[in-house]
């Protein structure tokens, strides 16, 4: 099939320097293109040509409305659109809409990050599952700070399993806080990035923000709070059940984890994997799954994650099988409030 699109209204910026993006478009969508006298001729199978036409049309409309995309944005969009026929450039551009959370303006970098932020707004409990570097913890902390500053909740509680020390911290030197701080450092880092350090320290002193190992959650009911359980793949079944049943009135819970990096002793099943099986269809709970396309670190990290997935598959492991658990037929199938 052949089709032609008129080039103008900023569309030529889509093609990139020396048409490098146009070459990527040909590779990703398996089409050939020819630019002549203000017209772009596209040739390929009907489905791919239609997708390229829609992409160019959306790009022209967005640029005409004042949007601007840098080189890396365009390349990311092309890759995502080629891998997901259901995605559209308009939806991806909307996913990048900046949001002011705490002291920073934060921009979701992918469709899944946008779904994650929206799910946290709409649901009382959200699971964010996927590889490191996808923004699961950072966005959850940013949303928690925003809820605190807008007085939707009165406190933030951040928890992690101190699995490297087997939750037996007594042999480590220093005070209790000094013992657990190394395991909780990533949560502090995220807080300091979205709140002024002095404010963080003041809130911690007053108990408005609490950062602790998950074992400290036992026996509590957490009302009027935004609660985050990070590194949830390293919880035991008992710890996960205990955490999920702590949720009180006017509270939200976000559970994040990467089921490919479980550090529990052999023979212990991850509480996160079990929770996927147990609560996947409970109304009011939403699941958001991330993959290597959502990684916002160095581009090499995406390729490393993909390489490990292919290595696992070659050994007969299914990367989407949740190591014995299962991904729900319809992620987030629990109905909203």
C-alpha cells in the first residue's frame, strides 16, 4: 500500500537531523518513505502505513497547538508506538504533562507512569510492579507529599523490609535509627528531592513523616495516612498480609516492588507475588505493571533489563509469570471506588 502525506506545519521537525528519525520510523514500522516536493510518500502493508499516517497527523496537530518535542522525546515515542499498536502519540504526549508535586514540577515519562499517577489519585490501594528505575517509588513519594501538603492526609508512613539484615538489626552498631537508615536511604533520597531538607527533618521530628522497617507496622491501624511499602518483593507472606490490613480510614496505600529481584531466603515465597494471586480482583485495588520501556535511567539500563529477560526466557523461565505468581487477566481489574 502507498500513501502520501503533505509535509508542513512543523512536521519536518519529526524527521530529525539528517532524517535520522525518519530512518528510525522506517525501521520500527517496516515501511519505506520518500520525500519529494513537500509530500512524504509512505509504502508498506496497510496496517503499518495507517499507523504512520496517524502518527504524523497527531504530530502535526500537537505542534500546531503549541507542543514541542525534543530529539529524545521523538525517539522514545517512535519506539513505544511501534511496540504498542494501541498507543497513540496524543496519549503519550498527554502522559508527559507536567504535574506540580511538592517543590518540584514532575513529568510522567511514559504511559505506565501516567497510569500509575492516575491510579494513585483514584484508588485507595495501588500496586506498582516492575524493574528498578521506572519511577515507582519516586512517584509514590511525590504523590504522598502532594497529599500531605494539600491536607488530604495528615501524615506519611514509608516502610521497607530490612531483608539484608533479616530484620535482625540488633547486632549492628549505633542507635535503632542508625541501624535501619542504610535500608531506608532510598526513601529519604526521594523525600529530599521533593521537599526542602529542613522541612523533611521537621516533619520527621514531629512524626508527620515516619520511615521505618515493615516490622514496625505490626499492631497498628493507620488512619488519615499515605502509606508506602517499598521493595515489597522482599516481604514474606505474613508481612504482606499484616501490611495490607493496616489501612485505616481516609488512607491510601501504595505497594511497590520488582519481582525479578527477590532477596528472601530460599524456600520463602514473596509476599508480593502471593498478594497478586490473593487480592488481584478485590474492588478498590489497582495494579500497574512497568517494563523496561518505562526505565528513566541511562538508556543502557533498558537494554540490560531486556537482556536479562531474554536470558531468563532462554533458560525456560517466563519473565511475566511472576516467579510462580500470575499477572491478573486484567491488571487493575478491581473496580474503582
